[in-house]
C-alpha cells in the first residue's frame, strides 16, 4: 500500500493476494505518486482491483507510465485495474 509521496521504478509485483482491494498494489491518499516500468501480474483481490487499485482523493495525482498490468484476478469487473478516469 502507498499512502504518501512515492515513486516506483522498474518493479515487479506478482503473486500477491488481498482480503480487500488492490491485490498487487493499493494506492491511496492525497500525495503524488509516479509509477514507471512496472509489471503487475498474477495478483488477486477479494473485492476489486486485482492488480492495482487507485483510491486517491480529489486533487491528488497518480501517473502510470510504460507498465504492464495483466492476468490479475478479482470477482468484479476490474480484475487488473480499478481507478478513477
């Protein structure tokens, strides 16, 4: 889980599970986040956002660049990514 300022580069997040949202990575809060060159695969959540769940407040920013998010599992319609558009 990321809830403060964070930059992640060249990271693989795989084979994780969550009892709630964001089986691979849960991003939340107000701070800026920059995620680049990530592979988020083969994760599972019990609710939503099997690979990545972005749950930030209005005015915050999460930037995802040059990343692969695939083959994640959740019971709803967002197995790979749940995020505001």
